């Protein structure tokens, strides 16, 4: 999968590396802003008591 992604990206290796880092940053940002809070609402119990 990673090799296919590397072949799809245009340009020399340093441009590919930059684009790959930008894509990873975008995916991580999307996860932190939208995916993780959505999953937290589903998974986390809203009424928890500690005795």
C-alpha cells in the first residue's frame, strides 16, 4: 500500500516526502478534530460513578 502511494505522488523524492508529510498531518488533524470526539460520544459512558 505504501509503495503504491509513493508511486502515485508526483515529483522527485523530496516533493513526494513533503506531500506525504502534509497528507499525514491532514489525516491526523481530521482524526483529532472530528473522528475522536465522535467516537468518544459513542464509547464513553455518560453516567459513571466511582465508589
